[in-house]
C-alpha cells in the first residue's frame, strides 16, 4: 500500500501570506511564507522514458530564494491544464508567469 502526501495551499492576499500544509499518514506540517517571497507558480516536467517520450507534469511553487514546493505529490499527464492553472494563480497573485 502506498501513502502519498496531500498539499493544501491558502493564498491570503489581505495578510500577504501563503500557508503551505502537507498532510500525510504521519500528521500535518504547516509552513508559512510571505506572499512577496513567491516568485511564481510553474509546471515541472518529467520525462520518464526517452524512447516513448512519456512526459508527466505537476505544479510547484518557486520561491525567490530558489526553493521549490510541489502542489501535488504526484506527476500526471495534461500539461495544458496545469499551465492554465499556473497562469490563473499567477494572475491572482499579480506575478509574471
């Protein structure tokens, strides 16, 4: 049996905060960031097999200091949808995408 983490993100523009909550079988971990430390929301690309060019994607938060925080614990197909979601969040946060 595989247990994966779930992530909850709360973007609070009024208080200029990002709550990043990791939930898994061992409990919850809360990280708090200043929204102005977020560089952008972007899409990670993983090529699992170069022979068949199988690509998977996931959203992540890129901080201005270079740290990356995933939005999901898994990668899936569907780059177009993930790019649209990243663009919507970046627009909401007034970030360049």
